[in-house]
């Protein structure tokens, strides 16, 4: 990519910040948004243009127009809970972004979605298995994806598995718990390093645009195997699962991404993920 290529990171969080730093180091002009004004100086000190943007669901048009003076827009904002009484807030945010993009120089959009868009249908899922909101496990996400696909701009939608690695150790949610169900269901996870590497490779690959990709480690150990492994690795207390048959599960297939990008996962097996203490 040219050193003059610019990208705006809408969502400078656990994934957005290391992505922004990676792109900065590769010569991109990087802008980043934060909903917390106290973080503006920290972002600026990292050599990234900082913007205080809080979509409620709209924001100051002038500031957002400046933020959108970029070649690429990366969107990773939380959709909220499916039972959120204001569940249409996320859709309104996406619609507002689309309205603003029409008058911006943005040429390409990357939307971070999640594999929660698939229902627990006791099957393996591919990208084309969800054709309408009724078939999805998260209609809000499906509607947001469809909105972005209708923007008449190059897009790439990444349905991320559960993000983990570094300081995000999922054991803390289940350590020492007993009588849990779902121990015989597969996990659908992705290490943060793979997420960042995939996004960077998509930016550099002309074949990746106007596509939807599942982003998930290709190996899927059982839930009880994964959390027992983490407990052993970190000298923790393994959760205890009831010995039920696997029900209400899904397995996410990422072959499309692997074949399109010729991508080799850094961490194909969640049992080999690296973490920081």
C-alpha cells in the first residue's frame, strides 16, 4: 500500500488499538475514534489522529466529516444486547454512518460482525447459510450487515469468532463453576493476532472486497477440553460440566477466507493460543 493510504478506525478498543498501531507502523495515515475524551491525548501520543466521537446514534456532523476524510473506514462498534430495549440503536448508528459516507472520500469499508449471527442449529455454518433475518441468530447484526452491503461502496464483512489472547483469558468467566452444560459443544474462537493479520491482508488483497468472511480458528476443541486446558495452563480451577449430549451448538467454517486470501492461521488451534499474564 502507498504511504499515503489512510484509514479511519471507528472503535479504538481491544482490537482496534493494536490494529491501528500495526497499520501506523506500515505507513498508513491512521485516524481513531474514542468515546472517552480522556483518551484523546494517549491516542495522539501514539502517532494517531484522535477524534472524540460518540454515536448516540448520531454525532457532530462537522467532526465526523473530518474523521471520514480517509480511503478506508473500519467499523467495530458494539451492537448491544439482543434484548436491549434500544436494540435499534446499532442500526441507527450504521445508517448514520452510511449517510455520512455518501459525501466522504471513503472508498472501502470493513465491518466487524460476529459469528453470533448464526443460530445454534447443531450444524456447521458457512457464509451463505444465512439468507434473511429470520434464519439468523442475531437479526440486528444481519440487518446491519445488509445495510452496509447496500452502500454502493466496496465492503468487507468479517464475522469474528470469540476474540481472545493476550490479557483476555476466557477462563475467568467459568473458573471453578460446576454443573455447567454445553461441555461437549465446539468452541468458535479466534486469537487477536489472527484477527489483525486477516484485516491487514484484506486491505492489501483486491480479491477480498465485496465479500463476507467467517474468521475463526479452523480447529474447534470441545468447550470442556478448552477450559480444562486453560485451567491447567494457568494453575486455575477447571469448570465442571455435566455429561450431556451436545445440543444447541454451531461450528463455524472459515475455509472461504483461507482459500480466498491463501491465509495461514497463526493459531489454528485454540489449545495453542498465547496469552499474557
